């Protein structure tokens, strides 16, 4: 028995890290998977192979509205629409405030917040017409807890939490659910660039004594967007190993 039989899912930022794991796990759970990416051609090819027969991917920034719309039209023609959107594409920089330029702040906020808004708006037009769909936004533990982290990344993930809550309230009348998954440190992604002392401190205070794996988060995400989870919306779920 699979969690997502026959579902049609789009994952943004699917060529590496958590996005790649999401595409792989969703496919294993019975979904048809599409994903976008911006730079990593080699990673995208590998992720496409892992996402099973019929998977689709396109090079498209979440800030590129025409490219996103073109891919959605392609998915409309190929699949007849989407059931699931995962706003996973994100960006971070390990910069203290003193070294952070205005351009750094804007870039992180644009990708993490504006990109989530733009992609959701484009997909929601389709979901509203059929009065069904699920959106999962990938947040971060730093957006819900007081932890040491770059302020632009933290602000962007806190904004994603607020966006999730407001959007869930707005589209509930159309039968659409919106949630946010906020992982702690994982084996890949943001944690890769942390200084050793920061990583050691996290593990020390984590009840499970380790960072999380990409597959652990992806498997839980598959449940969150599945038909087994039909009475949760507007929530931000922390997945941090007991910090």
C-alpha cells in the first residue's frame, strides 16, 4: 500500500538535497512527480532518473513567472493538472549582520518568500477550479524557534510560516489544505556549511543525539500531503529530533 497512488506532484528545487529526496520518495509512494531546478544540470538528471518513469523536470527559477507558467501548462497537457505542490526551493547564506549587504537580504527573501508566493499563486488557480489540492511549504526550525541563524534566512522562514497560515485560511473554502514542515538540521542542505562547533552544539541538545536524514523528512512529507492527513491545515510542524 502506497501513500500517494495516482497523485500528481510538483516539487520546486528538486535537483538536490531535500527536494531530490522528496521527488524520489513521492514517486516510490505512487505519485507522478515533476520538479524544477535552477543550476544543477547533473543533479537534475540524476534526480529525474530516481523519480521513476514518467517524471518530468524543467529548469525554471521560482522567480521566473513565464517559465513556471509554461511548465504548469505542460503538466496540464501531460497529466491534466496537479494535486500536490511542495514549495521546497530555498536559499541561505551563513553571514552575520555586519557582513550582510542589502542585496544578500533581498536575494534570500525573494527566493524563499516571494518564490513561494509566486509558485503558489500560479498553482492555486488550477486547484481552485477543481476545488481540491494540497500545498506543503518547506520552512525551517529557525523560523519557529529562537536559534542562532542568519537573520535573512530566519526572517524568510518565519514569513513562510505566516504565509502558510494566512493562505490556509483563505483557500480552505475551496477544499485546499496548506501546511508547513519545519525541519531542524539535516545531513545535507543548510547544515553542511555550519561550523563544527554549531553542529556539535545542535547534536548535544537534540534528544535523539543526531541530525535528521533527508529520507526521514521526505517520508513524513509524503504523509502530510496524502489522503491519510485530511484534517490538518495552517499548521507548521517542527521535525527536529527533540530539540
